[in-house]
C-alpha cells in the first residue's frame, strides 16, 4: 500500500487475509473521551504536558530504562550513552533488538520515573473528566516504550487500537523521549475515529507488515487517499489521541536517530 505522510510518499508492505467490512462506526457504541473537547472533531490534540522538572525526570528515567534493557540483553552501554543512537549499538541484529523490545514493550507503572498520578491528572485536565491509567478489561496498569530505528521495519502498521478488544473506551498518549522529529513522530489520520469500518480495507486478523508479524489488523487500502500527518509534539508536550483513530505506520525517516516514545492509555474513572 502506498500512502503519503505530510505529503511525502511511503510504501507499506502488508500481508494477511482481507475481507469486507461493515458500515459500522465503532465509536458510536463506545465511550468517547474526546467528547466535549475543542479537539473532538480531529480526535487528537498536542498540548504542554508536565512541569519542566517533572518532564526532565520522566525523560531521563525512561532513557535509563532503555540502557538497562540493552545491558540485560547482553550489550551494556555507558550511563551517559545517548539512546537516540540505539541503532548504532543494535544495527541489524534482529535477535538483540527483540531481546530489548521484549523488555520495553510492557512495563508495570511502578517503573515510571514519575508518579502515574501526575500523568493521570494532566490527561484528566486535557479531556475534561477524571481518568486513570487502569485498564478495566484486565485490571492492569502498564506503560510502553516504542523504539523505532531509522529506516527499519520497527514501527507498527496503520491500524485502530480498538481492533483489539482490550483497548476500547480509552485515550492514548504519545510522549517524545528522544529522536521524535517531523520525520519520525507518530502518524495518524485526523477525524478517522468517526469513520465507518467500510471506509478502509484491512486484514481480518493480525497482519504481517514489512515482514514482521503483529497481533493487530492493518489497513491495506482505502477508496480515497489517506491524509496521514505527524502532529510532532515537542519535547515538553504530549500527543493525546483517540484509539479509534487510524494511526501507526510511523516509519522513522531520520537519517541517523532512533525514535523512542512513551505510550500509555487512560480510561474514565
């Protein structure tokens, strides 16, 4: 599938069985945590996040987790190693990269460098109602670090989170840690949280994307061009967005910088 991100052409190689979709708007039967906000129609907003000291503590602590994951995978680095150069250590070593990702893809919230309550309070302010980072479907409290090397197939495919049932009724955050630029930050399709399912074509189950298997289905095409953008939050900002939006496919086009970001989900209290 060919697409344009900020008017720059990219190509996704998606494999998986496809089938017709219903004219159903998934958000119409769900909790819409964007409702009543100034950004409800777009489905996302970029806004200031924590205080400067809290943001610095969060960023430095998350960078330390990446260094720890490298050490646990058998590739220790110096305490001041710049993690945006992760790709220089890992290169094309698939096994080493997976050994790191298997640690960073899911952390319990006690490993957050700041209190989760700080994030919950700010997200509550932005959506205008109290939320918490507790998944009601499984009772778990997790966060994730996304590591995307430049010009490699590390990013997930274009999808809706809610094609997996555990991610209904929530809001997502994307917080830059390092290497998040206009050429690497998360991509999304504004307004697509209200699209009916038959407006795009997707795989029935998990997709194989650029040779990598994912549990989430992936978009394989659309009847009209997809207007994919990178909102590109700055280092002291957060991208808050609906999981019903089409997002992902955020190939890292940086020439020599790994993109690392914090991802976390919030549900109404």
